[in-house]
């Protein structure tokens, strides 16, 4: 005679709790990946747009031209009506991207450029052009004016007075009102050589001192160009910086 036994094959409460705990931990790790993915996707998209904006900027600079007599070999100049030929006057909308279309949708991307002679001789006709591609997250934001007077409606590079710091890759920001213009991760351009540097850190204990990604080259630093954040504070507006030598 065979006896049948009732065998309980259900899960215990402990096993269920362990399974739920493991699943919850896994879901937390998976959920943490999504914000990082969105962040890197946004960066990749903006850099792709920046490359297109820069190409358009270089093309426009070639098209409109530059009056070489208005450039000095040891000083960079903003590409605006001050360096254009007398017969040319650029519409401010040309600095927005896309530059065509209506004003129904506010423009988010803008470009600006610094121009300097490769050599201090207008006859060589070679100009180093540095293009800054920036993002304006809100049409209500205002940015420091490159001339130091008031504000402008979109981000542009402004000159900042600096001097050599304690080390070869350190700079001191001379103007106390311009300390907040430069921060970690910002890009600066030497006014004399046009060389591009990246700021690794602005010291917290000495706010006026910045650490560069490489030693300063050339003569003693005097002025650098940088795109500052909005006057009310906020995210660094500069997406990318491109440089090209153009013959005019």
C-alpha cells in the first residue's frame, strides 16, 4: 500500500522578501543609468549642432570679409561691425542658428568669433579665427557686454585681465568683479597668441586663482577671453570652441 504525502512547494516569506530585495536593488541600478544616458546624449547632440554652427560661422566670416587694417598682431578683436569692411553691416540675427526662419521660436544657439593676424603684418592676409558656439537657455537671460558696458542678449567672449600665478599653469584674475567669469571646465583664449586653454579648477580657498590644463606659453599673460555665465548666474553657456586660419 502506497501512502501519498502532501508536499508544500510554496515559497516562504523569507524567500519572497529576498527576491523582492534583489529585484529592487537591480531596478535602482538600472534607473540610475537613465539620467546619465540622457546627460551624455544631450552633450553629444549639442556638440553635433556646435560643429554645424561653427561651419556656418566660418563660411559667413569668409563671405563678409575682414578689414585687415583694423586688426593688430598682438590683440584679438571681436568679429563685428568694428572689423568688417566699411561697406558691410551684419544683421545681428546672422549670429543666431539657424539664422533663417521666423522669430516664433526663440533661437537657442549663437556664435561669436575672435580674429587676430597670424603675424603682425596685414600683407600676409592670414587671420586666426576662433569661433565660440554658445547656448542660450532662456531669452530672458542677459550676459556681460564685451565692452564692459551693460549687458547683451546672448553669450559672447569678454576680455578678462590676468597675471601669472605661483606656478606655470596658474593664472590670477586681476579684476575682483570678473572672478565669477571663469570657473571649472571653462575655455579661455590668450589675447596675444590665440592659444586655447582649458580651466581645470578655480580654487575655492583662493577664488581669484585658476589652474590650467597646461603651462602658459609665450610672454607674460595680460588678457584672456572667456564666455562668462549669465549675469544672474547659471550654467556655462559655451558648448565648444573651434579655431581655423583663414586667408582673406
